C-alpha cells in the first residue's frame, strides 16, 4: 500500500503542475471576446510576393486555388505563383502550368513531406532576390481576394511573419470536417488572438496560409527536419527574435479531412512532429528566453504542451486507479469517471458553441459539430498519450477531392475590424 500511496502522490503532483500550465493558457486567453486594434503602418510599400504552392496528386483541386490567386486585389506584377508538384502521379503539374504558374516537379520517395519539399524548392530558387517575401499555400486551399493586400499591410507594420485567418472549406461535408474546421477557429480565438493582442508572437504558422519576409531565412534557405515544419520554423524564428503577427483580414479556406481515419492519421503525424520539435527547437528557444523572456518563454511553454497533455492524461488515470486500489470501491470509480466524462463533455461543447458564436461561423448541421467535438478532442487526448511511447514520422498524404470555387464556400467569418 505504501507503493500505491507514493504513486498517488506522484500523480497528484503531476496534476498540480499540469493545472498550473493549463491555468496559464486559460488566463492568457482572456478575455476571449474582442478583436485586434488596427495595424499601425510604418510605410506604404507594395512588396513583391513569391506565392508558393505545394501539391501531391491534387489535380482535382489546384485549379480552383490558382483561379483564386489570379483574382487577388493586388497588382499582378507584384506577385508570381510557383507550384512544386511533389512526387505527383497525376496531372497536377499540367493543370498548374495551364493556369499560368511556374512549375517545378520533384521526385524523391526517400524524403517525403512538405518540409523536404520546401527545402528542395529553396535550394533551387535562383530568383529569390526578385522578391521581398513568400506566401505559402497547400493546393487544396482557396484564397480571399484581399489576402495579399492584407499580408502587405503586415509587412508595412513591421511583422516579418504573419499567419492568415483559416476557415474550413468543407465544414458541412462530414462531422469530422466540421470538427476540424471548428478546431482551427478555436486555435485562432483562444491561442493566436490573445497572443497577438498582447504583443506576443503567434506560436505556429499552421502549415499553410502564412507569409514570411525572405530576410528571415538569412540567405540560408529553408531547413526543417520534423514532421511539423510549420511549428519548427515558427519557434526557430521566435528564438531568433522575429515577430509573428496575426492577419485576421488575410482569409483563406482550407479543406479538412472527411473521415475519422484520415483525421487520426493527420493528427498523429502532427503529434509526432510536435514531439520532435521539442528537441529541435526547444534548446535554442530556452536559451533565448533566458536572455529575453517576453514572447520566447511563452513560445517555449507552448512547445512542451504535447508531452504535458499526454502525461496529464496518464496521471489522471493513475490517480483514479490508486484511489480505487486504496479504497476497493470499484463502483465509485465508474461513477467518478462517468461524472468527469459528462462534465467534460458539456464544458467542451459549451466552449465550442461559444467559439462559433464569437467567430460568427455557421454551416448546415453545425449542431452536429458541437455535439461531436468533445469526442474529437478525446481522440486527440488519446493520441497525445500514444506518442509518449510510439512515434512513427512517416508522412501519409490525405486525399483532397472537394473541388469548390471561391464563390461556393461559405462567407468568411472575419473577426477583425478593417485594417485597411
């Protein structure tokens, strides 16, 4: 029984630390209402953008993305589209060329994934000196006509990196695509917006729909090695002292997985990548935080969130088990689990509904999204525990088939006041 008691104390200590960690993020998120103040420009330059699109067998959807880029309300001579057809076996490259993009085809089955494709592209980007900044998209995206103009305002306000406002392209397709769409809205409302409001850097560019000044790369090209190249890039940039802003008026639409299996594979890869990033970016970020804590310490705390979440889940289960072994009340264990599950379900559903209201987002059967979102988050909690013990970084592409034009998607729920 002494072993059980010691185990219980350990689990409770972990829960206390995790509770402090969660409280920090909860306080940082307050107040969850409101938006960003208007940008204060330091210049009125029209920057020249290299728009980078990365595609893997996405002939069905890339044409719609390129059409939305051609419709940008930004001088056509001030941006150019570059498509990397990455290990494609379909007509992606041909469709992109027919749409007027500059296309490069990459074939390397030993190094697969977007991070490798980005590295490959910049190793061959001989025209980099012609551009001021890059904007990155996935082939399944659609882009609001004001996206590049909004990113230009970010550069003129002194933000060398900025994250766009991500909206699900297909939230009504399945309950899974609805939950994924809600997740991105929740990330903006509860993580990105509070940091931007406090002058802290946004901690992840989210993989697509982001912009960065080419000076950030310092002439060294793109070098990431994790399965989450977006988080690795962001944290390295923060450690180097770069500001990462949030452009709520730079709206883009991102296709979400349709099936639970696809979503699990995608989120497992993200979880593995997040774990890798701790070792790759954590030391430099911690050293930077010791020298200048503002923003960098928050980014470091963000980076260790996944193992904290996984260990917290184990500690909660361990506390329940230790208490039950000590008391022998197994029926009481079931009632406590049932109460925690019921309370957690209602709390998560309430937050989900609140975020939808604050983001002014709605779609057919949005009620189903709210009802199933707690299950979606529970599956993520399980993944956080799994990656503590098993991590396979193999990249498995998610097929994109929702060939929608910009005028077919729901109007964007832009939360920002006009920054024009």
